[in-house]
C-alpha cells in the first residue's frame, strides 16, 4: 500500500514537469521566392515574451513546448504562425507581402500610400519586371502597364526605347515622358555617342518604376510632365548585416527573319524582262550565288555580370554595385559594351531627425556602330556578284567600277550604283565612348521642436562626356574622283545641374483630418558644349569645324496639398509655375494647376461586410505645358555664317557673310488639359484586383511649322503656336490569382488600352514621313479633323484577281486627271488598341513567366516594297550596273519608277500584331553550399510574332518601314547567387 502511495505522489510531482517540459528547437528562416536566409526575423511564442531573432544565416534557437504557437515576423513579409508539434528542427519560408511592398508609391517631391493616391499612377516593382536580356531600363516595363507602349528603335544592342504614354502629345516637340532618377530629372535629348539616355543605369540596380499618367499626377513637374513622368527608384541600403548578390548570364542573339529578295537564279531569269536589257546587260551578270543578307547578319553573343553588396557599416545603411555588359549585334561589327558602378548611402543623424540620401552612379560605355547602310544595300546588290574580287582596287571587294585616270585609285564607283554591303561594314569604323556621372545628395531635416515640418534640400549633378569618330577607308568605293577616305569626329560635354528646396508639413487633427502640404523651389540648368570636325569639308576648303555652346534654364515654384478625411475622402491640389529660358520674357512663365478627388468606398461603414478589399473612385483634372525639344533662343535674332563656297566677292577678295535665321518672339507654351475618371478595386482577399480609367486630353497651342507672309521674317516658314489636338481613351487592367496553394501559385495580368488621337485645329496641312522614292516626298500628313501621322496616298485600283494595276488610281475629285488633288488620308501609324497579357506560375522551387503584347490598328507604310520592288530598278537606263529587287515584285508586277506608284495605298499595310516577348523558366536551389542560395534560369526573348504584315516587323516607330535593323531572337542562360 505504501509503495502504491509513493508511486502516486511521484506521479503527481513529476507529471506537471513532464507536461510543461520544453524542447530546444533549431531552424532556418528563408525567403520563399529565392530561398535566401533572412537575418533579423522575430521568432516569438504567441502571447508570451519568450522569443529570439534569426542570425546572419537565418538560423535561430528557441525553447518551446508542444502546442505553443510560434510566430515568425519580418518587415515586408507575411507573418507566419505555426503550432509546435514537438519536432527538433523547424525550417520556415516567409512569403513577401505584396501589399506592404507596393504600399508606398514614389511621386513628385514625396511619396504616398497606394491607397491614398488620387491621380493615375502605376507602380511596377523589381519582382514584376520583365526577365530576359534586359540592357535598358525601359524594357523592364514593356507590356506591364495599360496605356504605356514601349518600342525599341531597332534590334541593335542597347538601342533606344520609345515610350509613349496615352498616345502622342505633340506634332513637332518631344513626345517622350520625363525621366526622374532618384529625384533627379534627366535630359530627354540624350547624350551624343550613346544609343539610349537610360543606358547610364544597370537594370539590376532598379527597385521600382512609377509611371505618372494623368495631369493631376504630373502637374507637380510642370512643363516637363506634359507627356507623363517615369520615376525610377534604385535600390538602397538596409540596416542589417551585409548580404551579397552575384549574377551572370550568357546570351545568344539569332537573326529571325530577312527580307525576301530575288536569289541569283531568279535574278538571272527576270533581268531579261527589263526593257533596258541587251547584250551589254548580259555581260554585267556574274557567276556567283551570293545571299547578301546572310553576309551581313550573324549569330551574336552577349554577356552580363553583376555584383552587389547590401547592408550596414558603421551604422550607415548602404548598397554598392558594379556591372559589366558586352553584347554584339546581329549586324556584323555592331557592339555595345558598358561598365557601371553605383553607391547609395542612407544615414540618419540626430535621433533620426536628419535623413541623408547620397546616390552616385557612373557608367563608361563603348559603342561600335555597324554601318546600317549595309541593310539597304544588301537588298539591292546584284546576287550574281561575289563578295570579293581580287582585281578590285577597292580593298579587294567587288564593286561597280568606272575607269578614271584622274581618280586616286584609278577607278571610281559608277554613279548611283549600290555599294558592296560587306565593304560598307568592314571599311567604315564608327565608334564612340561615353562617360557619365549622375549623383545627388538629399537632406531631409525634421524640426525637433516642430516635428510636423520637414525641410528638404536636393542637389544633383548629371554630367556626361562623349567622344566619337567615323573613319571611312579610302578603299570604300566612291564616285568622287578625289576620294581618299574621310574622318568625322565629335565631342559633347553635357552638364545638368539641379537644386531643389521644399518644405513638407504633415499633421493629423482629431484622428481624422490628415494634411500633407509641400511648397518649394527648383532650379535646373542644361549646358552643352558640342564640337564636330569633317575632313572632307577641310579638303574642299569649306568650314570644317563646328562649335556649338548652348544653355537653357528652368526656374520653378511649386506647391501641393494632400487632404485625407478619415481615410475615406481624399483631395490633392497642386500648382507649379515654370519659367523657361527657351521662351521670350513676356511669355516665359507658365502656371500649371491640378485638382484630384478620391473616395475610398471600402472604408465606409456600409462596406464592412463587402467582398471588396478595396474600392476607390478617382477623378482628376490638370494642366501641363510643353517646350521639350524646342530649340534655344528662337525668340532672338540669330546669325549663321556662310560656308567658304558661299562668300561674297568684292573685287578680288571674298568675304564671309552672316544671314539671319527665322525669328518668332511670340512662341509660348504648348498646354495640355487632362480630365481623368478612374476606379481601383480588389476583392476576394485581393485574389482579383485591377483598375479602370477614362480620360480626355486636349493640347492647345501646338507648336508646328507654318508659312508667313513674304518680307515679314527672314524665312518663309517659322515655328509657331498654331494647332490643337485631342486624345481620348480607356484603360483597363486586371490581376488575377486563379490558384494559390502552399506549393503552387498562378498569377495572370491583363491590361488593355484604347486611344484615339485627333488634330482638332491646324490651319496648314503639315506633310511629314519622308520616303525613299523621289526627292523630298512624304507619305504622311497632319490635317485638322484627322489622326496625326495619317497616310496621304492615292487609292489603288485592282484587277479582278486582286492584283494592283500599275498607274491606275481612283479619280477621287472626278476631274479626269490623277494628281495631288486625288490623294486621300488612309489609316494612320498609331495603334487604336494595345494589350499586355502576362502570366507567372510557381511550383515549389520552379517558376515560369510568359510575357506577351498585342497592338491593333497600327498601319505601316512598306517603303521597302514601294522603293525596291520595281522591275526597271534592275537595269538603269545607263545600262552600266545591275540592282536586285525584292520578291514583292511578283505580287505587283510594277515596272516603272513613278511617284504616284510609290504613294499608292497598296503599300500601306495593317501592322497589327501579337508578340510573345519573353518566356523564362527558373529553378531556385536552396543552400547549394552553406549560406549560399542560387537561382538558375533560361530565357527566350522575342519568341514569336503573329501578324499579317508582309515586311520584316510591323512594330516600327513612326510607321515607315525602311531598312529596319531586325530584332533578334535571344536565348539566355543565367545564374544568381545570394550569400
């Protein structure tokens, strides 16, 4: 009995101890998307003070008992709660909190919570950027934002990207948006010798891109925000232990499509059909079978390497990075090479009252520009001729020669004959180097005795120096008897200085009335020092050096009020006053106001049980000016010196004269007025989210070329404020997460925009869009009541089989004569509809991303077919050389070179397309070595193109397809290491 009692007592004593016994747990906390360890994660037992934090390797040690709920939390990630079941090892993956990451949006002179936005602003962060061989920053957001089109100028590496936000805003001025990099507006005119003004930045250094689209959002930037604003925010340091990233990729660029021209056999057969054919013609034929496009295009290779360090040293958060890129172009001899470095320091002093942001970015770029004349020459050079001819005095390259004893080499190239495409590439050396620095220092000081007020000063310097030269060998065939080669060179030094100073007042009254007010001053100057030299002008006795120094200044005052009542009713009002030195003193100042209202409907009490997570109604109105791209000092009398061949003779002496340029002292701002109505929404735990916008933008006082009365100016045409234009459109974006489980997630993004441009006032027709046929011919016209850049053409007549009848056009005015009066406006180059369709899938450690775009309603003038598909181009009347033609001749049968034929609407084609831009497949390898995580990926860029357009590519800026440098299909293999 006693034994039994003792056992019972022992049980009663030790049972609670056993019940409450704790187990020592170890584990690692990693980021789910990258498997990178996360240091500093709070690991706490719920409803207790027991806890710890992860170390540099993401590891932790904690004592817990069965049934405890362990909470893992870290800023920027979703908090995770796990009920402990007794295991000794507990590894945890934390998911980025997209809502938190996207919550703060950078806007002009400040930032705002996304839910408090009143204007139309789209944010794309680095987790949503496009993958692939990204060399320029603009490519990161292609197809991602409704109403924003990104078009590469060509397929050359590092080439410029044309961005248009909600269509075209001007007829003669710059329609590109303003780029702001870490608070510094940069010059849209670019840098001499550079392919792209944003090549300064390594895309891997960019954290987010905000796109301000309507005037209520852009008016704070005044005149420079006329075509929208793109704010680029680079990655900054964090107050934590250092982590490092090393990435490397190799790219193979493949030519995808070439123009269909006659091969050697077809050429020999068709030449006999030419009206100029005779025995002399037959003797000109060669014995080769040369595909000239194969000779100028090649498989090209590229490489990108990046290294960055992020963390805190001596209490100062910092990030440093270096990168190297080297890409050959598919056009032989083309090369883009870039070295960049960036440093960001973000210290805080005086109990965090003083916040300092120091940013420095530097780049050195070397460009080798392949001679793009070879693209057109490869289409027309005789395919029966070989690449090389040992008897040729022009470097051993075959050429159409005419013996001339007076010529340097004893021969000249036959006048108007095409040049050997391979010689054009190999005997022209066109190179440039660009050095650029962009740095800024921003100081935010919160007054300790009045913490609602913050004073900000931002000073910046953007300085570039470029030097380029083009050396043409004496062995490149020329019709000039004195030809002995040439050298042109240039230098440019551009300096952009910025000083911003503003006050920000933030205060909340009665827990409901939230005020944020900004008032400030801005001064920005742009200075240019250009020099160029031409050896041929020097040999000819002409002026051979050109020096151009210029400067323009923008002086501004600005203010903005943000008012928020209880998170439900939002108001934003802003006013900016700009003075530009480009305009005369009487019209120099422009005042640009804006007002926007928003209603957060989901914050109303009647929405408490709604399935909407967010529902906001927005309406905004604003005015913005534009003088971007306008020349300096057009309101002043300027004189241009005559060349050495245009001097005035008095007696036996020749004197240089100076002629005055056209002047217009009445030039003033182009002014755009925009009204925008929008809705933002998300529902079902944000599994479905999106937006809708309707807008109308009216641009008044468009600057364009107009004629003036005789003897009233120094020219018969001047730039003047003579027109108006209207853009109206709709935008819709939808983000859906159809599937979301612990191991698998599928995201779909769709955006579509509808835009219509119309010139509403223009007293004079404005011809534009130069073409190859003839001299000074244009195929486009800007006219009142029509879309800008409409094609101005003759209406082609076809036979019963649908084949165009040469020289047969509709007599639209019924006067029995076909002339300019029978031209009509047919279609335009601007797309009516643009779309982006993107999908992302992730399964455990695998991820797949597909990016596609579509454009509907854009038309293209096929200048290649119009100018190079005519039979009589094969044999000229001089009958001393031969030229090839494109295979479109078989479709038209056109024989004679006529201006009316070139301006036929037959050559205006539907350029609508659907393009699969990129497919990327990646695998995240966890802890391949201790503390090292890796991601391996493969990517294909420019995967497929679906279009009815007969040319090489319908995505042509400006809508005229002439000798376009084709976009390659690129294959990428890459790896990222985080440690």
